[in-house]
C-alpha cells in the first residue's frame, strides 16, 4: 500500500497530521493549513446511489443537488447537511417539476431530505386524500399511500423527527381526527384527536420533539394553543395566542427559528391583520414582535431557513400578493426579498430542507384559478 504524499506527522497512537508534525491527540486526522482546504468526494446523484452498502455518516458532495450529504443507516437515505443555493446566487427562485394536481389548502411538510404534499381541494367543494413525495435530488414526484381520513383542505400538519402528522381541516364539516404518517412503511396510523373545537386554518410550528397548533376557525376565529407530544400521544393546552390578550386568529402561517415559534398576519374573524408574535415554550409566553413588513393579509405562506424566517404572498382583501419578506429575529426587522415569479396566489403551502425553501399550489382569490406549480427558493 502506498504512502500519503505530504503527511508531516504521525504518532504511535495512529494520529495522522497533514501540515503539522504534532497532530491533535483527539483527532485521527489533523489537517492544518492557512491557505488550502479539504475536498470531500464529489459525485452526481446517480454515482452516489451506486455506492454499495454506504457506512452510516459517510459524507459526500452531491454535484446534482449541490449539497453536502451524509448517509443515515437509520433512514437508509442520504440526508443533506448543507446545500449551496443557486450556485452562489442569493435570493433566487427556481421552478421545479409541477405537482400532480392543482389545489389550495394542501398539506406541505418535509421529513429528512424529502418534501410531502397532498390533500387540499381542487374544486372548493370536496377534499382530496392524495399524498405525494418530492425528491429534490431527482426533481421527481412519487405517489404514496392515500391519507387514511376523509379528504380535506386547510388541515393541521407538521413533521417531528421521521414522521409526519395531519389532522383537523375542513371536509364538508370541520374535523378533529389526527393521523401519523410513517414514510419508511408508507402507512398512516390514527392518533389522539385534536382537542378543543373541530377546526381548520390553524398555524403550526415544531420545536424540538413537540408541535404547537395555534388558532384556527369554525365559523369564528380561535385563540387557543395546544402542544402535541408524540412520545405520549397527548395534547396539552398552553397559553392563548398573545397571552392575556387572547388574540383570535386563523389562516396565518407559522414557523420555528431555534427554540422559538412565530406566527403572524391572518384574520381575526372580521379583519385581516399584520401583527407578528413569538412563542417561547420554555416559559409558555407570547411576545409581540415587529409587524409583518408586507402589511395586513390573509392566507399567507411561511417557513424558516437557518436563523431567518420567510413570509409572504396570500391576499389583501380579494387581491392576491407575490411579495416575500425575510424576518431576522436578532434585529427584529423585516427585509423585502425577490417577489415570487409565478402567479400571485393565496392558501398555498411552504416548507424547507436545509438552506432551501419550497412553495407551491394555491388559489387566486380573484378568478378562482388553482395552481399545481412547485418552486425552490434560495434566500
């Protein structure tokens, strides 16, 4: 076996140093340089998938998705560690493969390196049960097992760990049933019903291994908040939106940044709003933050990437919007980003994987056109 060119030091305890004669005792390999880096193996998705029995935590750079990826033996899939956005071009939208039907009020969440989209309504009168998986590496959709409950739109949905959760929503009447999706077995399992009034149009976010369901409507907007613990399959009521202010709200987006949750805009039962709130689960308290930068609206979309939040689109009255805004919790400021390049719309879905956001579907409140396009966003 040949030696490694440029190895400068090795110890009796098998610590190898490159660029140093005294490698760190805590490192099997210590590479020291002030003007050069380390290149991990670079390959396409097809070449990556040809690796036989990859070891857990094996790392490569995927030139197809422009992502550093690590293999997980638990999920038996490659998981993104960090993805380059737009080949270094920031604030960029890229149209991806269309979804398989046009709808508004869909389910939209990510598990690992995949996006899951489904349900919603294609006619405003009946809900769908269809459920699909999107693979960003191949830009392809794969149909999965239909949702077990009745077809519906504007449901409650989120992902925790390796599982997705869907329930509530509107199916001719408001629903309170609740289900877990397991992508490894492609199966749905009924879970504890969502407490409180049956409803649709709630905001959700996940923090750690808990999910939070906020507000919603059943002819009137609600202010209550419930925490879901999947390990106990139980719901616990928390402080109302806004704490003692009891802020009633529906059809607003939610997302988490670190250990804090955020919701904002939406409708209070009569008027569209622009206020924006932060929830701290460790103290069960709500703090009002800077109003949404785009002003009042309803049916907006939201997601987080890293330490920033992204919100926009939706409608002001019956006028659909295309604007996207970035929220920085460190400065409590909003910054306008590049407008969404597709048609203005409301009641769409959004989520994120690594450094990329994904949005799609929705409806134009003016004219009623429904959409099935699907887009990737690099902030």
